């Protein structure tokens, strides 16, 4: 699932006439960058939620003939990350799903595809959710104190009152859709569910290799474009 319903307020003025999903980066829209990565990992169908500039997103996605696209329509109300997943539940099937934000872009280490590593680390018997983590020290466009500490077994603990944590949640995670069945239909963030999972020892993280770029505002978009221009 690609989360593309956000208002993109931090990306203004680039989002005054378009959704964040369609903001260009190095010649391609943000959502195309994300879908390209998903396809490279073997994904054949994506569910995309829409709200802001929903018609424009749908029209753009009709041009993607290399993947099946289903739309989760949030035109009536923005449901946030948790509510968006709940609304899309009928479209998600029963296999583990990758969930990706449109503002999460990365440069991979050759021979080490990021999503392949996340998929290989999935173990539904031990995990309720597996988060892609990026080291704060090597990330671009992320100005927060970090999100999680990671144990030797991969379990995650939120930084809580700590001033900093070494890893940021890199905008991608993997979970079984059945976990969503008990979630409320009201607008809410997935973060509260993560905290419950962490308390039960069932929230895990996989540290990515490469350079993660959080493209959340115009300055971060420009920095990511400059960094991508250095790639061969």
C-alpha cells in the first residue's frame, strides 16, 4: 500500500497546485519513485489511498501499465495512517503487505536492495509489524531526534523521554493485514498501534543499507535531488 492521501502542508508552495505524491524529484514524481521500488521487489499490485487532489493522483496512476493499481478513496475525510489502512483493508488481501509513504526515497547499496532485505526479515510468527529503519547519522532530510532503539534480536523500543535514538522509521513497514481488523475506523495514526506492539515485544525493525532521504519539504526535495544527481 502506498500512502498518498496527505495534505502535504510542509511541502508548500510545491503542493499548492498538486498533491505531494506528484511533486517531481529528479524527473519523476515521488509516487513513481516509490512504485518503481515496489515493483523491483516483486510487487504486482498496489493499493493507493487518495484525498488531496485525488482526481490528479488517479489520472496519473492510469499511466502505470506495469502494475495493477487499486484506489482506496478518502475523498470524504482524511483518515491518517491508521485509519487509511483500516479503510483499505478490504483491498489488501491476506498476505503480508508492504506499506510505503510517498516521501520516503533511498539510494541503495549495490547488490543490497532495501525492500528485499525487509521482506526476507519478515517473520509473522514473531512480529506484528516490521519497520524499515534508517540510521539517523547517515539520513538526508530528517531533522528529528530519531525514533527507536533496536535490540540485538531486532525488537524495537521507542526513544520515549530519551533526547535521541539512533534509528528513524524510514517510511516503510510490513505487516499482516489481519492485524488491522481490530483497529478503529476513525481517523488515527498507526503510531499508537506500534507502541502497543512494542509493549508486547512484537514490534521489530530492519536496518537498511544505503542513504535514506526524507523528502518532506521543499528544502529536503532540493537536497535529495542534488544527492541523486551524484549517482551514476
